C-alpha cells in the first residue's frame, strides 16, 4: 500500500442530539406529495439543485415500481425523468445525484447486469446510460452512498464486496471506467468495514466513515490519499465516545469534519460528532433529559456557520405510530452551530407534512429543501421546503 501523508490537527468532540427541544411552530411547506404510482414513491435521497430546479430519486414507484429519477420546481411541479425497470438499468436508487458537465450521475443498490447495483448517468431528456454494473466481488456490491465529483472523476463507496468483503471506495469516469481505490476489511488492518456514507475531498486527501469495523468493531473515521494510502483517524467505542457506528457522509465546516451516528447516546438515539484531522479523542458530553429527537440521517447542509440536518425519529422513543399518537414525532429538521448552539426547526408527523426523513437537507436560494421517505398527503413520501413561513430563513 502507498504511504499515507496527512496534515495534522487537534481534537475530537461529539454532540448528543437529545438536548434539542421539539419545535411545533411550522415553517415548513410541502411542495409535493408522492402518490405511489408512476410519479414515484418513498424518496430517500438528498435533492440536487441544477438549472433552476431540484433533482432527486425515489426508491420505488414509477412505471415499473422500481424507482425513479425526478425533477421538481420550487413551485412544486414534479416530472419523472426516468423509471427504472430492474433489468440492466438497475433498481432501488437511494443515493443522491451529482452533476458533472451538465449530466446527472447516480447509483442503484440492486439490479444491473449482475444484480448488485449500478452507476448510471441520465441526461435532461431522461436517457439513461449504465456506466458500471457491480459484480459483487472485487469491484464492490450495493452502492448506497452519495457520490462526490472531483475534477472529471466521480467517487463513491459500496457497502459490501471488495477483496475483503467489507466494501470499497471506488472512482469512475464519464466513460464508465471504474477503479477500486481502497478495499475495506483487510484482516491485517483495522480500517473499518461497510461504509454507508460517501467520501469528501479536502485539500489533497479524502475523508469518510465506516459503519462497522475499526479497533472496537463500532465504525471509524478514515482518510486516504489519491494513491490509495489509508489511515484510520478514529475508531468508535460507545463506552468511550457515547455514540458509535457512523452512517453519514462527512461535511467540513470551519476546519472540522462533522457526521452523524444513530447508535448510542440517550435512549440509543445516536448523535452528531465533530472530528479534527488528527483523530485525537475527547469523551463526549452526554446530557440527560427527554428524548425529543432521535436517529440523525443524511449528510449535513453547511451554510453561514451552521449545520442543518434531519432526524428520522422523534418523540418519546417508544416506536409508536406517529400518525396515531400525538406524543410521538416522525423526525425533525434542526440546526447546530459550532459553538454549541442548537434548535429544532420543524417536527414531522402532525398531518400531511411527511414523516421519517432518510436523506439530508439541501441549502438552495436561501431556503432548505428535503424529502421524507413516508407520509405526505398519500403516505408515499413528500418533498418539502423550510423557510417560507413565520419569517424563518436558514441564515438569519
């Protein structure tokens, strides 16, 4: 393996989300409720702004019931660009789209030539090209993570597969030439396994997380250089850190890396962590109190010194159906500041506003946009906007 070079930094902390209080004053507007038919159902991906509209995917629905690529205007007009058929073009798209030279790229977690997922491109007219079908062995399997564009290349991860069956970091170009950059799970190392989040490039290196593996088997924060040399910055241990098993891609804000876990913390609801580039560890602050928000999901949207995110659950943590219990919430939108400030912006589950978000938020045109994987008027998920009511703007 190539030698690894990385710049030094200072410290590590973690933030537990259960200190946040629910916000019942609505600043949310539903742009579109999926009907569960040809228009798609159950969106799980972060929205991508491009050409004045927002692009996304649904994990199911469409003409064949196996997912769609769609676009939606900020006024709420939704158009399906492509319906996946489950054959060579794949099925079950859950990753966010990226834009490279006016063409959109994404992944499906299953389908393709071998059934283990695909990387595809789609143009404005809906024409799809399959760039790579994962074979389930050395090239990886189940590409669930968001993608990252670096120059003319696209980087992503697969949850499984690779030489050691622990997932891979791969890169691919617009012609479909794929290369595995790093294979996780080498028994002679403790580099982590099963990356659920993608990678982010900062300066000359790449950074990401794994859900499992590492020294304690509870996930890692890692870095690697363009030559493939990899370094574990931190191995999670719930007994020391209070939280474990990171699920999201990392976001940089003010020289630090931020991500989320949904294991550990108060009532097992996970938390948000802040990592320096050196991996030195501080024991996190774990507050008491009621468990109002639970299970952060997706990568953060970073804007104007704040981190904006979503939780999948909220309320009393009992797992009750939020549609029938006023004491249980179905997720929330919230923000954090780097100096410890925090606030819930909207709590889902009290009507047709959607429920159970699984993706991150998108900061676009001074507003926040997102999706919920369920709920909405028809129960198949919704696209929503924050920042249009009661004078709320994300960067006030």
